[in-house]
């Protein structure tokens, strides 16, 4: 058990150890979706929703089933299947009962199964030996950090689309260079504190 | 003869023309996160290659038994089996490397290259072809990781495989930027621009 305060966990997950720019996790949807502002907002909402559910379910499963039964080695398989099942279930549930939410983030839900950010948070919650409250805060902070960066970056990329850029830098290369500059700004937060 | 050359092309395609990282732009997370030194980059490439080749072969072997509707969960179980194997083997025999790679070893299970090859290639091809495809993609992936890691280690630390290369005056004050996350983003941006400029990957 560790003794990080809730505020510290949130800030570390949100800024200092930002999942996209500092940990390099979840980059595929980051570069894939961040081309426009509205898709970024939809993706962020879907990530927040699924990340929170996945953190709870995986934490409870790990501490009530895997750990007491000595099945810790099944962690990878169980967590990824839980996330895949959860995403399917959430998609069906929203489609039937919450149509407005489904139309806002429905198309992003299937993509989330292979979003490594979700799986990484479930693993890190175990590795850092968080309790359920800390795990919840960590998941919310990470999702908020994901949303912050992807929405900021979408605004930058909408500008880049009209900028005069040399042909070989158009598309991915200039996005990477832009990400480098944003990451440089985030590097400043590492002087504060972090959890690792 | 014709059949032999086409089989060989499954292997060569992955190295440059369909390079997973620099042409298809998938599997970016480990490419950026684990390339702080040549040894770490190659260690990550070896772990991912083991999983990719094994899962390609097994998916191809069971492809006639797997119903279409549940193929993705079955692929995931096959992949996570090999990930768990390599996870524990590395923990036991390469503890130092395992500590550096950390959460990225279990995260191989969601590496898009591996699930992508299972779905797009191994599910429709024979065992030998799938093996060659996995091998080629692994070599392409390892090549990019090795190039990235070598440059970052050389610039950011003045060493290569932990051996001093640049003079001590540089090693005492190296360009640490290359080891930090922004350096990784900048380097892959420049590499991708170079690929676009030279027209690699456009057959």
C-alpha cells in the first residue's frame, strides 16, 4: 500500500506523467483522431467512460478473484477480455437506452478495445498498489490528461491543415514535430513531482 | 519458381515497403517509449517479434476451426498467451531489461501490428506464409526501433550499447533532449519526413 494523496495522484496522472506525451501510451488513437476538434471531444468522452468502468471492474476482479486464487499470471488475458467485453456491453446498452450519448461517441467505442491507454491504466493501478479510491482518481486523472492533450492538439492540427508546409512534412511528420513542441511544454511539469 | 519468389516477398514486404512503424504508422507506443538505448530498443523488438511470429503461426494453424463471429476474442486469447509467456521469461532471465520496459511488456497484447497481422494476413494464409509475414514485419519493426534507439542513445548519452563512443567532453554534457519524450517525437517526425522525401514505401 502506498500513501499518495488523492490530489497528487490526480495531478500526476493529469499533467506530470501525462499518458500521451510523457508515457507514450495510446498514441495510435491520438494521431488518428486528433485531426478535428469534434472527433477529439467524442473520443475523449468515450475514453473517460470506459477507462473508469475498466479500472473498477479490473481492480475488483484482481483483488477478489485473481489474487486470492493465485491466478495472477492470467492478469493480461483477463484484463484485455474484460475490456473487450465491457466495450461491447456499453455499446449495446447505450444503443438501446441512451441514444443521444450513443450517437455522440458510438463510433469511437469499438476503437477503444485496442486503445492501450485503457489497458495500461488497469495494469498501473495494480503495479502502484492503489486502493479502489486511488485507482478511481488515477483513472479519472489519466482520462482528463488524455482529453486535455488530444483537444489541444486537435486545435493545433486544424491550423496546420491550412499552413504552407513542405510536401514531405505534410501529414504525420508535422504532427510529430508539433507533438514534440507540446511535449516540451509538458516536460516543464516533471520538475514538480511524479509517481513511477 | 514463381511460387517461391512470391512467398519470399511476404518476408521482404514488411521490411521497407510495408514497414509497420514508418509506412503503416502502427505500433507507435513502443517505438517512442522504449528507444532510449540500443539495448532497450532491441529488447522490446525481440519481445514483440516473438509474440508476432508465434501468434501468426498459431492463428494460421487454427484458422479453419475458428468461427468468423468470435475470431477477434480468440486472436486476443492466443496473443495474450504468448505475451504472458514472454512477460514471465523476461522477468526471470532479464530482470534489468524488464524493469526498464515495465508496463510495455504486457501492453504488447494491444500492439496493433500483432492483432492487425492476425486479422489481415494469418487468418487467410498458410502456416509457412504466415511465419514469413511475421518474420518480415518483425525485422521491419526491429529495424526502426534500432535506428531510433541508436540515434537517441548516441545523441542523448554519447554511447552505443552502453559503450562510450563520443569524446568525454561531449559525454559530460550530452544533448539530453534526445532522451526525453519531445526528442522521440521530433526524431520520428524527421524519419517519417525522410521516408516521404525519398519515396520509400511507394512501390
